[in-house]
């Protein structure tokens, strides 16, 4: 009979994995060097998590400061914006949280995952899809609340999520955040006109 999983040890490993990948990235992540750095074995990591991909996904999900959780909590407590202007303010606040300097190491990891998913979609595609889907699922009801139909609300949420991630790529590489901020405002200018029309 297999011994039960030590949940405290599992959580400790996840915390340490998260710190490791923040410092070292994901591009050349291998279980054996990771296990050595954590003072354990690759077999023990597989015992606790099954696969390297599951380990990565769970370590990233542990990020308690993720803007997603803040946005979700705000929608739960304050309710969704009920007009286009309120939605814009909500989205602008999300942008500021996502692009904050202390979030950039984590953003780099997400973009590394997106790149890895292009080369190895079977391994990393599900992780990336989960990240994008959770944001789209969070925002779709907000657009429904503006009076949009189901399909249009989903399309608007998808456009906003995908465009936002796209606008993060260049400034993470070159540090020109003012240009990304201006482009994001221009995107919202165009989208907001359609949001008003939906009301």
C-alpha cells in the first residue's frame, strides 16, 4: 500500500520550485538539476507531482499575488462594472497590476511557457491554455453584463486577453514600458467605443 503524500512537504517543494524558476527560467529546466538544487531527487519530484509540466503548472498557480486573483476577488466583492466607462477603469487597473515592476519576473516565465508551447504543444500547450482560459472565463461575464450576447462577450474577452499578453512581449525585452502603456490606451480607446454601443 503506497504511503500517503506529505502535503506539507509537497507545498514546501512547490514554493522552492517557484523561487528556482523565477531565478533560472524555464527554457533549459531539467528535473535532475532542479532536484539537486532543492536537495531532493528527480524520482521524489515525480512521486509528488507526476510530471515536470504538472510541477511547473502548480508552482505558477501558487503565486498568491497574481493579478488574476485580485481581479477575481474584486469582482466577487464589488461586482462587475455595469457600464463601458467602469469596465475601462477596471481593465486599466488590471494592466497596472500586470505590468508592475515586481510582476515582471513572473511575466517572463509565462512568456517563456508560451514560447515553449509553440515548440512542444503537447507538453506546454495545456498550461498556456489554462492561463489564457482563466482570464477569458473571468472577463466574459463582465462583457455579458454590458448587454452583449454570449459569443460577442467571449470574443471581446479573448481579444482583450490576447492583445494584453501580446503588448507585454516587447517591453519585457527592451524595457520600453511607456510605449506599451500608450499602445494599451489606444487599444482601449478603440474597444471602448464598441462597449458603449453594446449598452
